[in-house]
C-alpha cells in the first residue's frame, strides 16, 4: 500500500474517497493507494504534537483491513506527532468503532443542531425579536484592526477560559462580540462559513441581560440577508445549555440534531 499527499494536481485520482470541499491550504490531505486504486483519504490539522483528524474515509470494500490505522500512523510518524484528536457526530457509528479500536478515549462533547437560513430569518420569534429596541454595541471582528481584534479575543478568552474554536472565526464576516458601556466583552458569536454551511462555533452571553443575546442574533440575521446566504444551512455548536434552549425556542424548526464525540489519545 502506498500513502501519498493529496493536492490539486492529483485530486482527480482520489475522487472516489475525497472532494476539494473537504480540505484547505491549512490542512494536510493524505490518501492510500492499493493496486493503483485510491482506497482511503484523511484530512488532518497539526496542533503542536497532536494531529486533529478532520476527515477520514475508507472505501467500503477496503474496510476492516487496517487501512485507516496504517494511514494515520504513517502520517503521525512522518510528522513526529504523539497524539490524535477527533470530533465527530455520535451518529457516525463506524467512526465510533474505528477510533475505539484505534485506542482513542472518547467522551460526549457538545450537541450540534442544524437549521436552514430561511427558517431562521423568517422565524416568527426572530422577526418579533428584531423589532425590539435592543440597543447593544455589536462589533464585527472582521472589521476590527489587528490590535482591536487581539483585545477582543483576549477579552473572550479571559471570560471563557480554555475553549476549542478555530482562529478562522476571527476573520469571518459573521463573527461578532458585544460590549458594555465601559468596553468590556459581554458576549461573543463566532462563525465560520463557506458556500454550503455556516458553523456557529461559539455563542455565549456573559451577562444576565437577554437583550445582549438578542442583539447578536439580530445582527447575525441582518448579515445573512445582506450576504445572500439563504440557500445555506446553519450548524449551531452548543456550548451552553441555556443559550441552546433559547435558540431552539426562537427557531423551532430544527432540521437535525446530534451530539458530538471527542476522541483523543
């Protein structure tokens, strides 16, 4: 079996196991070839001595033959990685079995729930909410200069402590923070989006003021309409039970819901 890096030049040869939508320039895509046929692909993100497994697929006929195990171990050896980490939906039973056999520990992580953009912006509760006079300072991270952005992110991290989210959210036009009159951070709304999906990776209200959350959701809705995102799906990653219940009550029409599992070693 041969393991090789996947890039734009050889991607067509791996079309049966991966598409260009599954990775970007910041990630490592690797494929397994057997008898001149692509049988597996993985996308990984290095993080110190840990490899985050962002995507893993093996052709059905090549499964339970050690292909995925050999592929991941080969990449780890090449990069000198000591640990693995992966987040995936609990409903992905094949991944649960694989990572268990691979020796990773698994714990239930945050719940994720998906709604359509149209369902969100046309929700009766959201439309009522948008008419309320919620005067809160909502600032776009993408519109801040580097110094302002660093201060905002530091403020969020000081309040939240250690939390997993992508730095890509800091550049996204759908990411916001709210502040009080003294300039202190009172809430954050971190997103990452592409042409198909909007991932709300962090939604937190650090104050006791519900209008703070309303202000962020209203600004989010406004940006969705301006950016012509109506054909996309919104994936909310739950980080707080109260916020999750509030958003679900507002939207009502949940497309699907699942719980994420964190596998690590």
